[in-house]
C-alpha cells in the first residue's frame, strides 16, 4: 500500500527508501500524480522547473514547506541546504501517515459515559446496521469501519461497566462484512515496525487491513 509520493532529481542523502512511498526520480508534473497521496518535491528549483504552468506551485512561498495542507510539500535538495534536506525528508516521512489518513477518515471514540450507553442494546443503537470491517486488537480495543468513519470501542472500559463482552462482540461481528482478530497483537506489531513514529497507527490500521 502506497501512502505518499517523493519526487527528486538529486539522490536523497542519508535516506533509506521505504515500501509505502512511490519514488520518482526526475521531473514529474504534479497535475499528473495521484493527489490522494501526500507529495514531497525535493529541491525548490527542481519543483519549479517541473511545474512551469502550475499556478499553485508558481505562487508557492519559499519560506513555507507546506504548499497545500496534507497534499503538497517541498524540501531542499542536498545541494540547496544539506542539514535541511536530511531532516526535512525524514520529517515528511514521519508525518506522512497523518497527512494520508486523517483527512480521509473521521474517528469516533464510543465512550459509554459520553454517549450514555448503558447496555449492549444501547451500543448497537449507536452503530450502523451494517459495517464494512472489524479489527479486534488483543481483546482490548475493537475498531469498526464504515465508509469514511472509524469507531473505537475500549473493551476494558465496557468491562468495567459490567457489559457482557462476549455477547457484545458477537452482536458487533454479526453486522460486519469482514473481521480480523489480532488477539496476540502480531499484526499490529508487523505494521508498527514499518510505521514506528505513527502514534495513531492502532486507530487507522483497520483501513489498511480492509484493503
């Protein structure tokens, strides 16, 4: 699964390429790229030369690395600024999951106190009648997805309020087209190794697993 584009002319210094990024070496017009993926141009002059007719890039401020929020960014080439180049490419990679996932999905924490949920029937009334996917992480959190929404259910909290957890899980699963149980956490750990700096990985992992 690709979640970003990096476009460069000169080699990226002190950078190890990762599988979740599309790398393009040489000029690429921004208009022809997949704009659902956050994009980083490496090299101010290179970016300008690659997009002579793009008004957004033509009017970009050299003092601002963000051109379009969550969509388009630039960073210095190594020749333009050595320290900014190395740090800037790394910072973009660390922020990419947030750029990619946050605008696409809204998250709802189904806190039983906040939503005044007193029993399993009340919980089911809050949820859609049909769900696309369920991800159970270690019987501690259950994440549910329907279109552009994600619901998080903290099972420990519901257990504290004396909910019948097995019954609750069975009823939730009956509404889901697909489910993934990660009871030992191995699935999460495999993605954590790829995206260790993404603090909201647990929340958005369901969107990757449902692909």
